[in-house]
C-alpha cells in the first residue's frame, strides 16, 4: 500500500511537471541590422524553420547590396546553413527593387523583384522561388513592362490578397499629362505561381494613382486622387474583362484600401473623410463599407479617429468572419515632426502606433468599434477556434473568433525570469508562429546589435 501511494505521488508530480512551460533557446546568429529588411520566420515545422531577409541598397560596396537571404535553423533554433540569392544585374545603369514576398504552402517561399533599365526603357518583374526540399532558388521573368526612361520609370505596386491566394502587380506608367494614363495589371495565382490574368487599361489624366489592392477573388482595386485643386477620389475595379468605376458618395475622400470577402463576394473597407469645413480633424474619421458588386456604400463614423490630428494611416492586420459578421483588427498610425536643431535642420518624422481596435461589420454594413489592449504592430496566430495576440513576452492575449473583447486577466506570460546573456532578447512581435505538430510557439528576438536568436515555448498556454 505504501509503495502504491509513493508511486501515485511520483506519477502526479511527473504529470504536473510536464505541464509547466518549457523554453528552448537557439544560439545567437549574426545579421546586418542596418541593411537586412523585412526579416521574418517562414516555412516553419517541427524540424526546421527559416529566417528570410532582403538587402536592397544602392551606393555602397562593403556589403552585398541586392541579396535574398534565407537562413535554415534546426528544431531548437540553431543556425544550420545560409542560402543567398544575388538578384543584381551587373549591367551598368540597371536599378533593382524588392517588391514583396510570401509563403507558398509548406515548402516554398517566393520573392518578387524588379529591374529598371533606362537605356532600353525596360522594367522587368522577376519571381525567385526558394524550395526547402532542395534548398535552391528558381528565378523566372514574369513580366516585361514599358517605361519612358530617364526619371519617368513609373510606380510599381505589389499587393497580396488577404486570403493568401493571389499576388498582384500594378504598373502605373509615368506619362505626359497630355496623354491618357496607362496601367498594367497582372494577377498571379500563388498556388501555381502562374499568371491568372493580365490587363492593360487606360485612365483619364484628371486623376492620379494613390494606392492599389487585390481582392480575395483576384481582382484589382485602384484608388485615384484628383490632380486639380479640388479634392476628389475615384475607385476603379479591374478584372480580366476590363475596368469599371465604382461611384462614390459626394465629397467622400478615400484614404485606405482593405478588401474583404463575405459569402465569396468582394467588399471594400476604406477609411477617409468628407470634404468641407474641417477644423482639427484627421483624414480617417469615416469608414466606408462598399459592395463592389452593386456599388452600395454604407458609412460609419469613428470619433476617436476623427479627433486624432496626428494620424497618417490605419493598418488592418487581421480580418476574420463568424456568424454573418466580419471582424477587423486594426490600429492608427501616427506621424509627428520633431523640432529642428542646428545640427539637424530636417529631422525624420517620429512614427508611433495607437491602441488596437476591433471593427465589427454587421450584416447591414454598419460598423462599430471596441477597444483592444494590444498596441500597434503585433503578431497573432490561430489555434483551433481561438486567436492569440502577441503584444509582448508577458502578454500573449487569447480571444475567441466572434468575440471582440480581449481580457487582460487571461494573458499568457512567455517571459522567463532566468533569462540572461545569450538567452536574452527583445521579441520581434510580428514573427510569432504556432507549430501544431509539437503544440509550441516560436518567435525571433533581437539580442544586441546585429544578433538574432529564436525562442520556443512548449506548454505555453498552461
């Protein structure tokens, strides 16, 4: 009896211990903190993870200046190997731009770049596909476009749909004000990395392009603003068959584009304002919910944004649907200018982020907002029917789909009090990933100047 009791206690202790959080740390590895941009964890499973970054700099020679860098990590986050793709065309006079990147399933990662060659008036778009099965890159030219040359290279917009199915390339050609404005529209099916459709359209010169987006159905939205003294907006909806103007309410100025889908139909959420007498108001106090099939527009007001005069934008980082309602998580972006000094007459603006907001779209198109405690650029992931916001290492906040309230009392702490030295680091919030095979979370951390490491948490929600 005594032996049985002791065995039972031992078993209970083992079970209790097994439910404690377990943290695993990868060794620090070096990166160029000045030049490597868009750093993120990609292609993660229970055996390997990869860290992507891009270098897209001109005018220096001490470091490779047009590079795709992918670092392979082992199960515990230790660096195994580094794969580098140099996408620079060495021909004199050729410029390059990194346009964007996305994961393609479990094994592939695609990077889009462009080349600009004034001598031949050439703009060419390339896709570079990294395959984790053989750790190789495959580069393909997907579009050769026109430029006028010289300083008139046009503007390239690279956009990804919210559902991850499509990438869109919108090439706004730079043309004389006396001629019509030509725009190249290309939509890529990311499941096959092939062109779904392309369409050249011609628009009037009374307006110029301000922004672009791609919908979940693979259509393109182009936001235009007046070139004249009178404020005005236009919204153009483009498909393989052609383009159509979406009529807007009188005096309505749109500033943002967030396409959403409801029952496989395209809609647009856009923050903006109405022209007229406006004193101490931002440009983002009104939300338009636009049915792109019939053009119906429903307006909602958000006083907390209207009164924020430092706002320069609204970022929507999560879109979810449940029981006939659509939920958007977003936050305000604020820009302030510090005073100039004798040593710095033209200081850079200071960018800050406001508190999160849940915007709930009702079935009639009206919207209401609910404050959420996370601030600014945060990471999030889904497990089953619960979402998690990664606001800080001591603040992983769960929320239920369809329930816009996030309860601070339920926050999960991923901070380890025994961290020091190589185990320490500041989390890159947007890098967090959930790995279902081992039910763990993993994220990047900056550990001092020019160093990164990876931290894993097992039994993280206990």
